[in-house]
C-alpha cells in the first residue's frame, strides 16, 4: 500500500465497503490515486457494478473521465461488464460516451 492509502481505498471500493471508503477519504486518501492493478477507486467500483459506491465516489469528487492503461474509463468497463444501472449513473454524472 502506498502512503496515501491508495491500495486500501481501491480494495474497499471494489468490495463495496462504504464506511471504510468514507473513513479513508476523511483521513486523506487520494481519491484519484492509481494502483498497480488499475486506475482509481471509481474504476474498480464501476467494474464491480457497485452503484452505491460509484455514487459515493462521484459525490466525493472522483473524476468520471479517468482512464486506465488501455485508455478506458469507468463507463467503458461498466458497459463491458453489463452493469446497466452503473452505466446510467455514470452518464448522468457526465461520463463521455
């Protein structure tokens, strides 16, 4: 884990642990930090289709347009995984189609 709590934030977001994500962000975890397994916590939450977590991260200021190593955004990965509700939410929050 890096000093900014990035890996723990990614794991918590991916697992849908809202309380942990809130606490980490309150304690200064970098919401836009990249990890060696993917770009941001938002990307991980979108990949899992965790709509509530995606909403939380966006409400806390996550950048909806951050791209992974293949130039894919959270919208791309949510679409590919078939997470329709997450796709709708990302579009409502300004994700570029």
